[in-house]
């Protein structure tokens, strides 16, 4: 067994190398959990499955199904069932790393797998909030709590995917006007993005904004969900995110809308604005 772990540690960088990730990846606080914790678990699983007759796509489908069922278990008013649901959700979180690690190790990339992965991320958290809202209904909680729970169920995916939607629209615009955007420049030398980054970091509320942004990442939402279920205070979790998602959705919508308008008017280099992992699938 000890030899297994030694070999796995030596092979770790073939599964996932944090040194090759983009600057924006390391700047995102939620990614630190994967870098220093969950990926330290998942790469042992990936190493054990490296020669098994299991494809990355099959792992993806399994964790999506596991996470979805675990989310539905949260609707049950029995404490033990909720704990089982949380365990299933966390195993799903770990396996979300495994499919990508296996794909990189065995060089088995597919658009179908990426699509299933995206659908999984966009499905599980609405199911979580929907299940908690139904739990509040069964427990005959107040109407306002059920109302904000429904709002969180409806808005959590579009809110978390807004920036990605901007990037997708930019990609379509790039395809339509490819020659206009093929200007040579390095990723970190875009003057527009550099100025914007400097202005943002100089703001007095920058740290507070980072904290708020982190609280609404899937990573923070998962760990706070684990705590709320463990202490049987799901109503606090639902109230916080129900109100928070509702209040943040509108300003975030207009901020992303204005960002897209600005980028299109300036006609700056599209290659400097998209996530670098889009340009190199091995490091995604």
C-alpha cells in the first residue's frame, strides 16, 4: 500500500499540475481548496483508476448522478438522510476532479465529456436549493423563506454563469470577425485589462468584494451547506443565499452586460480576454 502512495505522488503532476494554471486561476480563492485539499484526495483515486476500463465520461456521468441524488436527499426531514445526501454531494465534488485528471493522464479528451460536466454543475446547485425549499415547506416554515428559496433555485445558475456567458458571446463574435481580433500580443500585456485590474485592486472595498464573491462560489456554498446540515440549520443557509442571490443578481446582470458592451466597442484582442485554459486543453 505504501508503494502505491509513493508511486501516485510521483505521478501526480501528470494528473494535474498547479504550476501550469493561469494567474486568474490562482487569484480565485475557491480554487485554493482544490489545489491544497480536494485534489490531494482525488489524484489517488485517479491513479487507482488509470488502467481500469473506466472512461472519464463515465466518471462524469456518475458524479453528476451521485450529486443530483444527494441533493434530492436534502429534501427529506430526517437528519440521517440529510447526512447521507451531504456525503454523496462531497464524493461527487471529489469525483468532479477525477474525470478531468483521468482525461489528462490518458489523453482522452472529448466535447461530450465537457458538455456533461457543464450540465452537472448547472444542475446540482439548483437541485440543492430546490430540495431545501421543499424541506422548509414540509417543516411549515414561513412563506418568505420559501419564497427566497425559490428565487435562489431559479437564479443561482444564471448568476454563477454570467461571466462564462460573456466569454461565450465573445467567442461567437470572434468567430464572426476573426481577422479583426487576430492581433499579436501577450496574455499579460493587455493594457485595457491591466488598467482595469489596477483600478479594481486599488479600491477600498476590494477585500470585502473578494469575500462576498468567494461566498457565492460553488466551493464556499458546498462547505457552508455541509456545516448547515451538520448543525441542522438549513433555514439559515437558505435564507442567506436566497436573499443574497436575489440581491446580487440584478447588479451583476447589468455589470456583465456593460462589460460585454465595452469589450465589443473597444475591439481589443479577444485572445487576451478569454481564459488561457481555453487555448490549451491539457491545462484546463
